[in-house]
């Protein structure tokens, strides 16, 4: 994708009327909404201000780049605005801002959009481009300026790449003492769609002027790009971290290292490089800090926010094991039920074994990555072992892992969560305990002290405390669920299904899904667990189906953009992708969310009432052949979706647009 594809004359303000920062953001946001780029102006403006409070996007030289990437944005775009008089935008250099680039990217923006946004950001380092933009008088001129600059940059980048390749080979052939200095670094900003790449470009250009090789790794919206190799880090004279978020730091242990906000990489690249060359940077020790200085300058998260973040880290790594293993096991049940040989069929044995193997890693991976999120890499191994101890019972694989001699249930999912948090905070404690050891024994900590003591302590805690407690709790919960009567089951399925629609992928949705999938993972053959899985899937399919129904049959209640989004929600709903309804909920939460919660709860009620079972952790209606009541599974989904769609559509007011345009 070219930069010109993100620019449009309809998204340009050649004479900004605003005279203050607040007015400028509002004026640009108004146009974003008018052109259908943004679906909720109030929330969008809040997200723009949240970014400004982290650090101003007025980068100096008369340029500001307010930007956001979230669910309130429909498509990737760049709004260009020009203020001939200039506006006090709290820019880093204290000067008025004349050129504004409001960069927007939806939460699901693909790599082609993000690459184009990154390239646009890097072009603004070029003073010739900036001066040409300041002189432009029409939108067409602005587009032509970027079109020409992009072509020149592509050609220059290609030539530079060939030159670097040749120079690298030439340098490698020289003795180390004669090689040109190399400085490596990482640039990263919170949203990762602008400052990250501008800082990279600025540092590389400054390096060329100073006769220094500079290699920069970016940590933007696309993830890590141009990743530094161990060889480059080893050869480097020093490291520059220009970042507003956490980056992978331990690999730079023992190197001269400067840590600054990303805007310093944009505005002071020459000074940063010179500080490395003049040996003004301190030596970095990996154990003293595992993240960039930007982290330490931020306020600490609240307790619950921190717990949720760490828990979600574990769950996000665990879900592929649940989904992959669960779907293969589900397919094996189809083979068992519908193909000759039943449980002795080779296909059943293979698929069921593969699924069970993935399930075996579920709790250990959950615990390991909760621990790693809290205590960084040294906590990974104790978390993994603690999770493994929570996942098995006495005698499994010949191991005695529970202080209760006759335990019949593992500590399970809950025990794994406990293991992860204990291992993570235990490692933080060990780091503080050994913080004052002499520098000469620094290398012993990650290679000897942390692994041995971490394993010893987590094994003791799990064996004597966690496993005895949580195996009893897990057994009690499993027994309660399996003995649950129809009345209680209906209430439970209603609640789980309704929670799936409250925030459509947020904490309530995740809590309901994790509860059901955890019960299913503990006992994939449990009829009650299969009913709960059916309930959360129906609850998660209702919101996208409801919006698809509304936009199809009640067109006068929805905007043109909503009707377009509604078409894709037929497929998203069928596939159990609740997030398809988020744009609708963001635009009108007061009507959409309650309607969907009611519809999902109705679907969940029918699942519990009819004892509909789906022994699979994902798949939506695609896994309907696994259900014990295929037709009723469809009926529960359809009824819940119709209820939600009708309530939502009758509740909404007609829009002023022509529905047939």
C-alpha cells in the first residue's frame, strides 16, 4: 500500500480555524467522524488526549502528529491539517505548530496499512518535505508531495540497502580494531504507528552524518521489525533505547546504554550517538532493570489492573493450546461417533492423542506466562514447573506431586493460576534478596541462583500448600458442576452467556469463557462442561448475529458504514467472533450492549433448559456436528440473536441517511 492510499482530499483542512490545542483536536475529529473514519467522536477524542498526556505529539519544527489505534476507528487514514498562523500545541520545542497529521488505525489494522503509516512518519524527518508542505495550498499538492517523496525514499532505501550490504561485508573482513563503530538501538512508542519509525529514521540519518553505522530495531504496531542479532549486539559500541514502553532488555547486558523517551530519538539523535561515542553512557546490567526507563517513570498500575494484566498474559498464551487441542479432540469425537471402529479407529486415536497432548500443556503454559509477566524470564521455569505440578495427580507419570497421599483430583486450572502468581512474585523477592551481591558474581544469578532456588521454593510451596488446598477445591467444584440440577444449570448458562455480551472480548467476556473452558479442560468428557461451552459460544455468537440481523432487516436504523459492517458479521457470528459487534457497541453502547446481553442470556437459558452440549472450546456453528442436539444448538443461537436484533433495532432511532444510497 502506498501513502497516497491513506491520504484523501476529503480528509484535509488547508486552513484550520482553531486557535487552541483543544479546538484543533475537536475540529479534526469532527471531520474524521463526518468522513466515516471514526465511529465515536467522544471516545476517540478521549484516546487522543490520553496519548497527549503520555507525551506531547507536537514533535517540533512546526509539526504535530496526534494519533490513535483503537476500536473507535473504522479504517486506517491520515488527516492533514494546516494552520497558517500556528497553534500552541505544547510542542517539545515550544514553537507553534503549523502542520498536523492525525493518524488513525483501527484495532485490527493489517500490516500493509501500518507499513504505509510508518513510511509516512519517516518522511516527515526530511526538511524538504516539511517545507514543501508548508507552502502547499491545495490537497492535490499535498498528495503530490508525498507521492514524489515516497518514490524518492523507496529508491534511496534500495540503494542504501545495497550499499550497507557491501559495506558490511567490507567491514567484516577488517580486523576488529579497524572496523567502523556500530551503534544499535530500539525505538518504540505506545501506539507504534508514528514516533517509532520517525525515531528510527532520525537515528540512522544522524549516524550517517557522523560516519557511524546505526542499526535500529522497531517495536511498533506490527511487532518487532529489523530485529537485532546477537552478533550485532556483541559488536556494538553502545545501545540507544528510545522507547515509551517496555522492550527486551537483558540481551544488552554489559553494554554502554542510553535510555530515553522516543521523542528524544526524533529530536536529539546526534546528541545520543555522540554520548555513546564519547563513552558518556553508563554500563547496563540486566539484573538491575528489565525494562526501559520510560516504564519506571510511569505511575504504578493499580493492584487489580496489574493482576488482570498478568492473568491475561497467561491466558493469551494458553488459549492456542485450549483451542487447538480442543478442536482436534472434538474432531476425534466425530470420528468415534460416525466412522467404523469407534474408539479403536486409528484416526480417532491419533486426533484424540494430539488433542490430549496440547491439553497437557495448558495449565503449565498458563502458569509459566503469568510468572514471566510478573518476574520476567527467570520466573518462567518455576512457573512452568508449578503449573505442571498443578496439572497432574499422584501417580501420574510415576510422580508423587501432592502431599495428600490419595488425591484423586489435580489442583487444576485454579492451582495453575496460583502457581503462576507465586512463582512471579517469588522471583521478584529473590532479585531483591540478591541485589547487593558483588558485581563479580552477577553471572551466577540467572545461571545458578534463580533456577535452583526458584525450582526448590515453588516445588515446596506447591507440594505442601497449593496442591493439597486446590485439589480439594477443584474436586468440589467438579463434583458440584456434574451434580447440578436443571434449574441451577439454567441460571449458570444464562449468566455465562450474558457475560459474553457485556464487553465483547473484554474482562467479563474473558472471565465467562475462561470459566467454561477451564471446566472443559479439567474434564473434556463432562456433560456439564460441554453445556457450559455451548452456552458461552451461543452467548458470544449473538452480538454479531444481532447486528447483522438489524442492519439487514432494519436498514433505516443504521448508518451506511454500519450496514457495511453488518454484512461481515454474518460470517463472524457463525465463527464465534464476538468482536464483530464492537463498532456498534462503541457507537451506541446504551442500546446495543443491553440488547445483546438480553439476547445472549435468552440463548444461554435455552442451552441450559435443553441440555445442549458442545464438547469443543471454539468454533461457533462450525462445530455443530459435535452437539448432542444439533438443531436445538442452531435454534438457541437464532432465537437469542433475533431477540437481541429486534430489541436493538426498535430501540434505535431512524437515521437521516438514505438507506438505499
